[in-house]
C-alpha cells in the first residue's frame, strides 16, 4: 500500500538522528514504519483511518509475545465451524476461485471465536494472504486478470496455503521491545494533539490527475478484516466496494489545508514527512507550509521506484522521494 519498505534504511537514519522515546506513525498503512520505530526502541502510536492497518499494528507492534500455535493454524485451515457463506456469495467470480472464497468463510468461522492478539495475528495473516494473491495487491481490478499473471508463485498458491505461510511470517515477526505501544483507527484530523519526540507523516500522495483513495484500493482487505460486519457494500459496483471516505487529503484542492492543520496540531514535535516529487503540493509549497511552524527544515532526497504500476504508468514510477525533517 505505497509501502515504505524500500525506504526503511533512510527512515531509520532519520529517526536515529532525531532520537527520543515516543513516536506517532499517523498514516501507518502496512505497519512497516511502526515496526521499525519499535525496533529502534520508541514507544509507538500507530494510526490509520482504515481498520486493517490497525489490526496489523496490533499483531506486530503492540503484541510483544503472543504467537499462533500449530493447533490454532490447523483449526483455522481445517473444516468450517459453521455454514456461513457471505464471502462466497458476495464475491463469486470477482477476485478468487470458489475454493479460495470458501476458505475465507471457513477461516472466519474460527477467527470469529478468537480474541486478543491471537485474533489480530489470524486476521493480519488472512489479509496478507489475500493481498499477496491479488495481482498488484490492489482491489481496483477484477474479472479476467490473466494478463497480470507474471508467473509469480504467489498467484498459484491457494489462499489456504498462503495463510499458513503468512501466519508463520507474522509469528516470526513477534518480538519484545519498548512499552506503551498503542493503536488508533481515526482520521488524522481527529487525532488528539499531543507531543511526541517524532511524528512520522506518510499521507496519501495527491497525483496531479487521478485520485488517491485508499478505500477503493483496499476495500476487500478492510471488509475481510471484520468480515464486513457493520459495512454497507456498494452493491451496484462491479467489485462490491465499500464507500469512499472524503478527507482534506483526498483532493488537491484541500490537501494544503490538510497539511497545515496537521503541522499545527503537532508543531511541538519533530516532524518527519515522506512525500513524492510527482505529487501535489510540490516541494517548495511543502517547505513553505512546514516553515510556518518550524524554524529548521531539512529535505533529504531519495531516488525511488514504486513497486506497483503497469507499463502505462511506468513514467510515474521513477520519482524522487522526499524526506522533510522539521525541528
Ligand atoms: C502512503 S500510505 C502509508 C504507507 C505506510 N507508511 C507504509 O509504509 O506502509 C497512506 C495511508 O494513510 C491512510 N490514510 C489516508 N487518508 C487518511 C486520513 N485522512 N487519516 C488517516 N489515515 C489516512 C491510508 O489508509 C494509507 O494506509
């Protein structure tokens, strides 16, 4: 999800330069940056307005000791505990094979009875399994996706096999460091104004054209993370999406105001902001906005290639990644 995985060494250096004990990752996404902050000894607050990044952060950052046992994994991948079939009925013919969809219902028949970090680990593993099997990892495309088939083994494995592998990955990621980690799932405008030693901001990039709606890209993972309980699916959409959520970061008309509000709210923390050279606002505008609240603003430029995109968007993929540090 626009993951900062490849930029982690640069982020680690920036966080080490800033130092301190408390950190906010305000747009946590895949959770890799929160996980890095935990490794660097920070007490981490992860936030994302989507729910599934919160579950991922619970499983891998807040959770310090709990793992799924072989028995847990065998139960989740074994026969269903009830006859639920919501996923099979709703997503038939859209993303996965009937067997894969049936597995997701069956897995949830067990996960629904689990609690705490075991449940967080199971849901995180299920979401990662579903993401890996989806070509390009985004749910804006459906139907016949054979032209996206690049021969990756990930696309051939069943979701059940994926789940077993991903659960092992999450188990291996569990470790103890720091204390007082927390997770919230709110729109950034609703985050409490608090002082942290580091506030890391990796907001959606507003491309000059197109939109940056994360619900559109990841609606399936969001629904899957709670078995669509409480959700209203847009039944008229081909891919059975969840409704978009409009915020100041959704449009280039309002994004500057979104940044200004955010910088103001966390003006007494050191701000570390990731942004891309092919998005709006541009570097000079962001510098100006940061200088409204910070005396000392540094920009580090990191050449970066995004890992998702088709040939037609290849142009867009070779961009510089900026790291603004405002003290
Ligand atoms: C660029 S991604 C973050 C990627 C993350 N740093 C990583 O390495 O995986 C932006 C994230 O912000 C979330 N998001 C978008 N608008 C938001 C808002 N207004 N409030 C909170 N989270 C938001 C999206 O769900 C998405 O996960």
